[in-house]
C-alpha cells in the first residue's frame, strides 16, 4: 500500500438521502483534498484470490468510474482540453493511478510524477469520483501553467487549494446543504477558506494560524482566478457552457 499525505473531500449527496447516508456525509465531511508525496510501493504479496482479480474489485470499479468521469464530466473535459492547449497532454494510463490508500484518504496530486492518485478503496460513487478528478485536475492545471512550488511556497499551495475548492464544486450549495451547513452572507467564501486551510494543514507541518494567514493573503486574487473556466461553474450545465466558450475562444484567436 502506498502512503498518501492528505485526505480528500466528501462526495456529493442530495439532502434527501436516508439517515444512514447523512451519517456517511458527516464522516466524509472530515476528508479533504491535498498533495501526495512519499508514495511507497507495498511489499510483494501472495497471489490474489479469484475474487480479488474478478471484475468486482475496487480497482476495476475505480477504473470504470474514472473512464466515465473523463468521458462525460464537462468539468474534466474542459480541464483536459485546457491542459492539452497548455502543452501538458494528459494520458489516462500515465497520469491517473487507482491505488489502495491508508485511512480515509480519497486521492491527491503527486507533483513529482505529475500523477493523480485515486484511492480505489475510498471512492465508491460516481459523483464523488467526478469531483475528486475535477479537483485534482485543477491542481494539475496549475502545476502545468504556473510552475507551482508546492512544498516550499505555502502561498502557491494556498492559491491552488482556493481555486480547486472554488471551481470543483466542493462548496456548492447542494454539497453544503448535504453537510447541513448553511450560511447567509459570503457563506461560499467561508467554505472555500475553511477547506483550503484544512488541506494545507493536512500536507504541511504548520499551525492553523500560519495556514489561515497564507490563505488570507492570496484569497482575493485566487478566488477571482477562474481559469480555465472563465467563470465559476455552479452546475454541470454551467461547465458545459464554459467548455463551449473555451473552445470558441481559441477558435476565435486562431482566426485572428
């Protein structure tokens, strides 16, 4: 089993789910997004059982959900297009890895290999997979376009975490309602700040005050940086429109 530093965020669950689903939401709400490093290969194990190697293994399910996310999620499709145009073409088998992870981690971005790790033992629903993939692709996009210094510049990390929380749907109204978190003025900004701070604390040995200071210092500029969406995609339909506009934007510049 490989070690992953930081936990990931909860999957999207409608507020009308059953009481058992509510308990699941509360549990998963403690999870966060983050970076990955020091991934260690597990020791060789004995031959796996037939059941383990069957089509019902976690790995197979993870691979299927990943393919669905990449093929159908407008968020993921736009980010893949944007990375390709930035010279960072994403190859599924090279840049995504379904792995067993420690604890309640759902995944992360390994900047040393430019690889997104998906925790096959903790991602169990397609909506969760979609958002994990989107969140980590935002980190990958930032890594491609901005040469982020993930482990030496805490402001770089804070900025990417703010952008990922803002653009991936982590703090959408539906998800916040599912967590039974309601607010009035600027509740979305509060959610984004909180999740960015939690993610920093998960991967950096800093105190909460330092993490909060880093987030606050870059919040306005990074909160308003919507690339490559050019807006905050509040729904799949918004993301589809953003993808269409992104494609048209580049067609226009190509003809100028």
